C-alpha cells in the first residue's frame, strides 16, 4: 500500500487517537467500579504481591483496580513510544495491547521499570537510539514477575533485596535485545511471540541459578471465575466501536479487510504498513470478537488472564494474526482436550487456546491442518514449560510457541519441498 507523507501523518494521528481513547475508557471504567481510596489501596496490593503465573488482578484487587493498573501501564507504554518518536505501526499496537492485557495479571508500574532501564542502558552502551529497542523492551517486561519474586526470595534485609531485584531487572533488560535477535532465527518468524521465547530461555537460566542456591518459588493460582454480563457486553461493544472506527478510517470500504487474509502472518507481517490502518482495526476487532466468543462457547471464565489473552490477540490482529490463520490453531487446542487429560475450561487451556495466536503463521503458511496439529502440540508443551521457570515468565505460551515452530516448521518445509519436487517430476 503506497501512502503519501500527508496520509502517513494522518494515520499516525488516528492511531494515537485510538490509543488515547482506549486509555481514557480504562480510567473511566476503573473510577466507575472503585472509589479513589479503593484504587489507592488496591494498587498497593498489586505492587506488593507476588506476580507469578497465575495471579489474577481481578481476584486479587478487584475489577476497578485491575483496569486502573491497565490504564497506568498503557499510559507508560504510550508516553515512552511518543517520547522516543517511534512510528506507530502494527507492531506498536501489538506491544501496546499485550502490555494492556498483562497489566491484568503480572505487570505493574514498578516491576516493569528495571527491565526498561536495562534495555535503555544496552542502547547507550551500543551507541544506539532507544527507539531501536523499545519494542524488545516492552515485550521483555514479561519477566517482570521475576523482579518482584527476587524481593521475597532472597534472604537478605529488604533494602538489599530491593537493590538486587533492581539489578536483576536491569540485567534482564540488558540481555534480551541480543538474545531475542538470535531466537528469531531459530523459529524463522513462525512464532509471533519471539521475545516470550527469548525471555523463557533467560528466565529458565536465572531460576535455575536461584534454585541451585536453595531459593525456590512456589506455584501461584489466583483466578476469578465467572462471566459477568457487563464485561461481555463491554468487550463486544469495544470491538464493535473499533470496527466502526476502522470502517470510518477506510471511508466505508470493507474490501481491504479481506486482503489481510492473503498474508500468512509470518513475522514481520505488519498489517498497518501492508494494508492500512482501517483494515487493520477491523481485523483486530474480528479476531478479538472471535477470541471472546470462543471463551463463551466453551463456558470459560472472563478472568484477568483471559481478558489479557483476548487483548493480546486483539493487538496482534495488527501484526500477523487473522481469522484464517488463528482459528485452526485455536481449534487444535480445543480438539486436543478430547485426546488428553485436559478440559477446555482449565485455566491453562483457556489461555493456550487464546495464545495459540502466536503460532498462527504456521497455519497461514502451511494450511489449516498444519495449524490444527500445531495447536494440539502447543497444548502439550505449554502445560509443561511453566515449571521450568516457576511461572515467572508471563509469556509462557510464547516460550512454548517457539518450540512448536522449531519442531514443526522444518518437518512441514521438508514435506512441502518433497511434494514440490514430485510435482515437477510429473
């Protein structure tokens, strides 16, 4: 899609408006659901709590506080992107909404800062601008629970623990840019959650060192059950509003939306750069609605982590995910529950279905059957990987998706090449 300079500037303004409107909505909802005093004490609870998987802020501090935390995290992310003068693209929306989602379980304004600082130091050491690494830094905050956990794990006095937690967070932020570049080549762009894969490897290394010294984290499961009707209607309303805004940006044209379905989704698949903002917003709306509908159909829970998963898929609707490549993977997760000991309503399986969006490029490149098989494999792997780093990598599904891609893509490529050679012989 060729754009003039004027159109690009207009598009940047339209994306910013959408983001600021979302932040405003989150703060409005939070003040409707909780008083200022409840928000203050609730944020204190969130900041001081352990954040390992799965710590649902809905159950921990209440809906209003969780959405308030989400608004704060979203504001920090948006301010950083604007301050660094980074262009607003599909990757930007993916980074914004994955952070919004995980602000409902695991991220808070305090535990993300050391990691962001570590990446800033990395940029300065390498004499580079921070906007080159800003997205790695934002995705890299998936290890923020590790920062919090160190405060409680270490046997020293609290001030010393805080300093060491800060240093570990900085180390994480400093290490991830290089590590993420290497892991991207391992799965060849077929895992959209690449930093989650890199963070899983790094987290495993750090947790192994901690456990070798006798410092072992205990599992966490705080989970809000139920499907409040106001939350269902609110999410559908937000997705409809997003679709209508995208339609308005597109001057009433629906055709560009269907063009997105041509793309396999393999990274880098930035739908805003390829097909424009209007089509991208409509696609985000569709994949967000499909995600929510799936949870309702399987009678899952609209917990903080599930809403976080839905918002993540919604964001990656701007960067690689559409219904054609996502639904087969999600279906694979669901079908696997008939063959295994899992059920669709288990918290981890609900999340696996949503975050199977990370391996959507496999279905996009090799077809729906490959996508279903990838989803089934993803279910098995994701149920084992969290223990490797004691639930301290929030993007556990991204870590698992990396293994799915590494295992499946070479096999699928070999069959594809064999089939192509057979056709040539004929």
